[in-house]
């Protein structure tokens, strides 16, 4: 599980970096805004890849028995989670109402997976995403973040719905098994 732990450290280390505004500011000055974003994306991608690799390679060490209905709830939460993710950078009503649609989508996705999986690696992987998302939503709300001042474009909501549902179907029917080695259907 070493790769999983390193991946969690890299991914969430990069995501907590903006909180350390002096370090972020120094990196932006040194690398430029695009350079900083590139480094952020690279470290995040490496961390995410290591988390996935570590999860796939981790042995099954049960911590708890998931409830029988856990898998069904995971299915049900995945569709709105992906719709929220798809809406995160669009100018639709979904984004405006959710305030933090990406974080909320990740929170739904991770809680669903915690209800469906009770092994140690899953708790580390999905629990870290759930904890980060919940904390980020809470602190963004206290900082006044999440306000979106734009004209709503209804077509963006349709795009988010279509994209989220479409991605959910692709994951459920094919990609989850291919990417993560876990067949859904």
C-alpha cells in the first residue's frame, strides 16, 4: 500500500498547497501562473495515478462488512456525483445551486464507495477524498467562496446532465472494469 500512501500524500499535498498562500505565492512568482498550474496538475496526476495503482495492487484487508445495500447506494450516488463534476466549470443552474459542485460530487462518489467497500485500501482512498471534500466545502463556505455571478445558460445544465449520465454508463458498463479491475455489471 506504499504507492497508495505516496499518492495520497502527493495528490492532497498539492491540493492543500493553496492554503499555504505564502508558498503558493512564491511558486507563482518563480514559475509564473501557468508554470504553477502545470506543476500542480503534474503532481496531482502523479498522485492520482499512484493512488489508483496502490489501490489496485493492495491486498484485501477487511476493516468492516459493507451493508448489503451499499453497492446500490454507490450506483445511485455515482450518477449525481458525475453530473456535479461535469457542471463544475459550466455556467448552469446546477453549478450555481451546488456552490461547490466538484467537491460535492467527489464527496458523493467517495461516500458511495465507502458504503460499497470495507477494505483498508478503500477506506484510505475513498476516505481521504471524502475528508478532503468535506473540509474544503466547509472552509470555502467560511471564506465566502462558492458565489457564482454569471448569467445561467440552461444548455450547460443539459450538457452536464448528458455528460454525467453518459460517463456513469460508460464507467458502469465498461471502463470501471478496464481501468480499476472491478467489474460493476
